[in-house]
């Protein structure tokens, strides 16, 4: 199962995908797309990806322990959903007008729709298990919830895109050695005999 950097790996995948498909049009340089918070000051980029929430997913049933070799059990991974906001950096020095912002957000929506799934072993190449894909979908939240995300970082609301990425299975480091069989007894009984 994926190790703890998987959360950062998902963010890096989204930014890498946006950089490869949005430059040089409508964004001039890959350096203009960053993992960042709208609260960051004195940063000059155009498009930001902000991870604003991580929630354990309750609907996926996993056993408490899974085999980890011949005589070991590992605590099962926990599934999480990652919640992102894609926003235009208001402090950017690029002087974007409303039509520019709408073009950029439209292109982001198009790219995410076309690249809405990634396998964990594409993000962590050492994985030898077949994990389900991490799907990136539009977060089903209301305008009021979007406004609250902006208020939490003391910024006025601006039009932005909200996505959910999941399930992201995060492995556990808890490994239990199972007891070995040290004594076994066998007997033979011949059917029809009295002994």
C-alpha cells in the first residue's frame, strides 16, 4: 500500500498535469502554477492548488489486518479523500482581467476532466500491489461551503474550482508477527477397524 508521501504525490501529479497542458497558453510558464495557499503573501504565480481538507473515508470496508509475507500481518491501510481548491492568485503581478480568469479556469476544468484518474503505482513506482485508481472529481459542495473555505484563510471569496481526489489508501507501519506452528500431531484411522 502507498506510503505517507502519497498525499504530496497526488498534489504533485495534479500540478504536473496542469503545467504540461496549460503552458504556454493560457499560462506562459510552468513556474506560474504552484501548490500554494491563497493566504500566502508576496508570491508571484498565476494558478494555485490548495489542499484544504483531508478526510477519512468511512464507506470503504477494509479488514483490520492483511497478510504481509508468510508469517506477518500488517494493519490495513486507511482510505482518505483529499479536497482541493484551484484558484487564481489575486496578488499575482500579471494583471489578469475577468475574461482571462474565466479562460484559465475553463482550461483547468477541461484538463482535470480529461485526466481524472491516476494509479497509485504511477505515483509511487515501488508499489507492488494493485490498488484502485485515485479519482479526481468535482467536489459536491455548495457556494456557502466554498465561501467558508475562503473565510477560513481570511480572504474574500473568488471564483475557483473545487475537487475531491480519492480514495487514497495510506499504509500503516503496524506489523504483527503471527505465532508459528511448533507442534503438530497426526493420526490415521482406518475405516472399518475397531482400533
